[in-house]
């Protein structure tokens, strides 16, 4: 079932109700309420929100940015297998922040957010090169979930 079929939609952050959002992590709540608009305006991060369809209520959000990874941080086996160029830095996409509102706990919103972020990153990589997605996990739960998505450990 897509997010749209489940009563949610994804869009770029604009006039949604940020004041009501609370994910339980103060730094992420503060980011959405105080910093996200500036990052979007200054092109430091693209900020996407998942809203309840037909409302301004934010169920979750994530950010995407361009980044690079040090080629030396990749295993030599992965570099050989994927035949990466021998550049010192390789292009990547960063999921810098991702959070869902506490009131949506148990509805798999985090998974929908991550899948949407990965789909958007894949689509964008057709226009701006990116060989991987780097996720900056902010808490222990996210770190436990992410190994299922990893191709190779990048330190």
C-alpha cells in the first residue's frame, strides 16, 4: 500500500503545521520548527514532509543533501565489484534527519519515510550522480534498523 493509499502524502516543506510536531527527540523537533526552513531556503538540505492527506498535519519528515564519501572508507571488494572510478571522493546522497510524530507510533511511518527518501534519492541520482545513500542515524533504534539496508559498512 502506498503512502497515498494510506491517507498520507509527501511534499516539500512549506506552510505545514510544524508547531504540533513532536517526535520525542528534542533536537529533531527543534530542527523542524526552527532550522528546516532556513536549510531549505539556503539549499543546505531539501526538507520533505509526510502529511495527513488534505491537512497541514505533519506525520514525519526527512532531509536529503548531496555529500561525498572517502573512497578509502569503502571495502576494496565493493570497489572492485561495482567498478567505481578511482577518485578520492565519490558522490553520495545524505539522509541527514528523519523523524515521525509520536502520535503516529506503530503505523510504520518511519518505514514509509525511509522508502520515500530512498526512492527520491534514486530518482535524483539519474540527474545528479550519486553512488550510494548515507544515513546519519541519530539514535540507537535507527542504528539497529539500518543494517538491513546496508550494502557495505562505511565508517
